[in-house]
C-alpha cells in the first residue's frame, strides 16, 4: 500500500504576536509607539513547516495539542484555509503562544509562554503509530511532548527529521531529538564550533545528514562524513523578517531530499526557500511555491 502522507509533522502548532521594534536589543523605556502595529496570527515552527511543505506540493498531516481557546481557533482556521489536515489533541493548558520582537533588519527575538503544557502531556501512541504507518517521513518539532513519540516513530520505520533551532550543543533537552533524527537541522547562532557539534550529532545518533544554518553566511552541511559549506541564496526582494526562515529551509531541503536529490543539492533548495522567507513579513503566510523554488534553483 502506498503512503497517504508524504510528511507527518508533529508539534510546533501555536500563535505568535508580532511586535516591530526600532532596534534589538530594545532599550528600556516607559513606552514605545509601534508601527506598522502589533498583530497576532497563527503560525509557529510546525505550522510554518507544514505550510511550506504543502506549498511545495507534498501531502502533509499535522499532529499536536491545541487548546479550546481563541488561539487554537486561529491555528485550526489556518490549516483549514490552506487545506492541510490537522489532528488536534485537547490541551487543557491552552494553545502555545509567543511574542516575537522584530527589528528593522528583520532580526527576531522570541518570548515563549512556558505555561501551555504539563509534564505528563502525551501525543496518543496508538494515533502516532496509525499516522506513521501511512507516512513516508515524519518531522518532529522539539516542542513538548514530542520527545515521547520518538520511540514509536522509530519502530514504525519512517525516516525522521527534526530541527534543534538555536541549540547550544549542551542542553540535554535536545539530545533525544538530535540522536533520533535521520536528518537534523539546527541554527549555528549559539555554536562556537559548528563542525564539532555536527560531527557529535552524527557520531552519537542516527543522522546521515546534519545541517546548521548560519543566516547570511549560508549553512554547514555534514553528509557522508564530509563537511560542506552551502552558500546563502540571494533574496529575491528586500529582507524584512527572518521569522520562519529556518522552517522554510527545512521544507525546501526535505522536498528535494524526499525526491531523491543529494544532501548538497537539497541544501541548495533549502537555502533558496529560506531566502524567500526572509522577504515575507511574518504577519502573512506566503511560503515559496514549487514552481518558484525550481525556477530559482535552476
């Protein structure tokens, strides 16, 4: 039986409030007048990845915990608008949310509400197994409680990817994700020695590909024990917001990798998708399409 889902996305559903600030770090002041305004919209890492993969023509299913609240309604509406199947497990603590401060250069500082989950929260294992059984690949967000789903996913036989975001290479919370993924993404922002961290992930875990994105400096790619530098792609328009660029990179990479492209070629696809995301205000949802990606990759 052929898979019904190309990519099963676990976790990372939530709502952001985007605040444009004159600079980062933001100097202390009694008040600021904010333009172009303050806007709350659905979309965190899992949502953006699901949107990005869907725009590239892949069949996506998103699974996470959501509250019965206004924020959960925004997430459900976003998926319905784009035709992306969403299975939402009730979350009594409410939907995950964050405040993103964005400066004129497009740099972002995220403030996450850490009260929207409980230690014993779980994604139902029978449901995880059921969805994995009809999926080609699963991408696991590092949001709680996705770590508990990793053993069932590994037993299902699907390939796994994850994004460690701005991991420092030390925090033990990220290690189960880092060691379970076949493809591991992370940001190089907090890594003093990216190559050492990439090699440690590959040596201690299952990853055949590890990618550390570095913004305008491109990305570091470890594949087949060889470290490559992937140049940044030129943005097709002025850079306005880096929010979602890492998720776009992962979507572009996975689209190419699942189609049989080499890791180096897939990373080039990721770079093009990430550059596109930087030109899109984070208050909107306009991921790169398959046609745009293939045209710009060349």
